[in-house]
C-alpha cells in the first residue's frame, strides 16, 4: 500500500507541475487532480476494491446475467484468525477447568494402616492370597470371610455382614458378591431390597463392591450393583478377560492374582476411598485369616 501511495503522489505532483498548477492552492489543485483521467481510474479501482471487500463479508451471493460474482478471500483471513483465537482460548479454558476440577474432586490416598475385611462368595478364594501380599507389603491387616454359594439375596436376608463388621471392626471392606446371580431373571426388581439391606449393614464403613468376573453376559446383576453403589465404590470385574479353572467360572490362581492387581490399582487411582495398595515385591503363601461359612440348606 505504501508503494502504491508513493506512485500516486508522484503522478499527482508530475501532473501539477506539467500543468503549471500551484500545489499550495489546495482548491485549484484538488479540482485539477479530479479532472485527471488517471485519478478517475485510480478512484474507480479503489472504490471497486472496497465494494468487493465489503461484499466478501456478506452472507448472500450476487448474480449478474446468471453468473455468480466471486468473493475475495479477505474474510477467510479474519475468520481463520478468529477461529484460532477461539480454539486456543477454548483449549486453554478446558484444560484449566479440567485440571481444577480434578484437583478439587480427586480424594487423596489414605496411607494409614487399614483393617481390611474381605467378605463374599467363593470368587474371593483367589483374590485373598494376592491381597494378603498387598496387606503385608503396605502394613495393613486383613480378615477374610468366605460364604460359599452366597448371593445378594443371602446377605440381604440376614445380618451376617453387620455381624462380621461388628466383630472385626474394619476400616475398609471389600465385598465380593454377584457371581452366583449372573442369570437370575428380573434381578433388578427382585433383588433391589436385598442390596439396600446390604448397604444398610455397611452403614458408614468405607467399602468397595468388587463385581462378579463374568464368563457370560449377565441379566442385570452388575447394573443392580452399580445403580445402588455408584462408580466410585463399584469395580466392574466383568470387563476383564481371565483364564478359568475347569468349572469355566472361577479364575485360575494366576488370573485371580492379576484380577487383584487390577482391583488394587483401581482402588488407589479411581475409587471414592483410595487406600495405599502399592504392588508387593514379595509373595506370602500362608492363609489370610479365613472364616468359612457353609452354603444354606
């Protein structure tokens, strides 16, 4: 633009000089310049450029003799710049909000020594051996109660859970029930009252409900647990792929250890009540203070 302006001024000065017009006489000089054919052409070009620029920002199309008048790309320059600014601001805002939200809502890991009660059906047989290693390594205590063939109906029809909570006074409960109810029809309606009674027995005790390790799709037991417990206290074991024993249901000892590793990591990083469960570097093969309850008859 500066080069064009210099050229225009040069032509105007030459025109005034050739026509012996005093450039200090502004009125005479202005009228003479307007009469110059060159200035008329320049004026038309400038006006055309301005009109086309304004037309580029319009939201309609002009047609002359069935021909569309093309718009210049000047509006895209301004729009792209605006989009970049908006996107950058949005990313920055989202990142800030996300970081702030995560810092505000994510609970800190409780590193104090815990008294853990592991209670539930036969699926915890494999879990308890690996959990024993975790508790020893992280300076926790553990008590285990296995009620063979148990279900939400069994635990929800009696006070067995509250009995062992009163007896052992745990600071943290790992509840493992649901594998014996994968195929119960209408379980969402039929077993709601049992789950409610289970949660009443847990009362204010911190806990996680470790969902059943599905070997087939269930009819709603996982949904029933999640609906009542919430994501922060429900571990969805159904998402795991585990090697099974000959019965096709129970995970092998090795698979159960991997299952417990996954649960421990989830408790520390995603649960509502994270406790210290660093991965142990030693293996303890003795029992985990087990109490065995026989199935109902």
